[in-house]
């Protein structure tokens, strides 16, 4: 019950990492609000958890309608009087159009950056005054290792996530005196529907070749890292960029090839 009596708002939370955060945080005693565009689906997920004795509610948030970041926060405040924890989980990219510097249209580039940054900036900006009034809080940004390790594609997504990593540190520094912490969790390749739908088996195998813990992560493992930042166990931790990626990018760049050579001997 590490989050007992706390109110949590999680964006993009009807599936994948967001839904796992909802489930884990609810089990830890929080009142959890699911920010979602599809309220019908969110209500179904909430009912499943509430039938088990948890306290999960829904609130409308559509990333294409930026005003809903503010209205979402206002609705939770109206109902609960506070928000203790904010999890900015929304993120988007179109792998078919988000390519390299030579091939990506500027409109695609700026649109992806705008949506991904707005989801963190606007929601955090709306929440912070209420956290200040409540004596503090925790903001957790679900970023990506794509923001720390340059890739040959998805230039828009990587740039947006790198910006979110830096924005995390800025919020941490600027809000620390108000007892508001801000940290980021950076998933590696995680077994979500989005990954399964957009990545080929060949790409997955190639990626895991360079991951020391040779498997994809699970949404539950990302939620566990977010839980640490949400709980009072991390009360003295802020501005941290935590990679939860099985060690991807940590070894020598020829790690995968060296392992293959060793296995052939």
C-alpha cells in the first residue's frame, strides 16, 4: 500500500505501459484516474479493476485536442481536490513516415515533436500549481531509450524523447523548492501491442542481439520503475533519467557480434 490515500493521473492508459501503471498503482492503494480518448474502453478497464476492490476512474484526454490536458486536470481536481502523482505516458510516432533526416517531411517531424512535448509540458504545467498548493507531488515522464541512443530512423520520435529527458531535469530543478519531484523512465524494447504491430521479427531479433538481458521488457517492469518514483521511497530522488532497457546501449558497440562469435566457438 505504498500509494495509499494518493491520487494519481495517468495519460494514455488503456493498454500497454499505461494500463500496467494503472493496475500496479491501484494495487498499491491509490485512487487512479485513467486519462483516455476512448472513454468506453477506459471504463471497461476501470470496471475490471474496481470489481477486484480497487479505486479506478476515467477522465477524457485526447492528445489531438490540447485543451483536454487542462480540462483533464481540472476534472480530477474538482473530484478529488488534489493530484499527488502525474504519469505522462502518452507518446506517438508513425514509423512509416518518421524516417531519417533525408526522408522525413518537416510537417511530420514537427507534428510528432509538438504532440509528444505538449503531452508532458501542458499536463505538467496544469498540475504543478495544484501540487504546490498540496505541499508537493511527483511527476513521472515515460520517455524512451530512443531519446538517448541515436538511431538510423524515427528522427522525430528520438528528438522528442531527448527533449522530454531534458524537460524532466528542468522541471526537477525549477520545482524542487515546492517539494515537487520529476523523474523519467526510459523503456527499451517492451512487449506492448504497439511494438508487436510496428516492428518486424527481424528488427526485434537484431535489437535484442545488442541487449545483454536478451529479451523484451514487460509493461509490468516499466510500471514497477514508475512506482518507485511515485512512492515516498524516492522522496530524495529527482531529475533522474532511468533506463529500463535490459542494458541496451551499455556494452561496447560490437557487443552483439562478439557474443555471436563466442557462441560459434
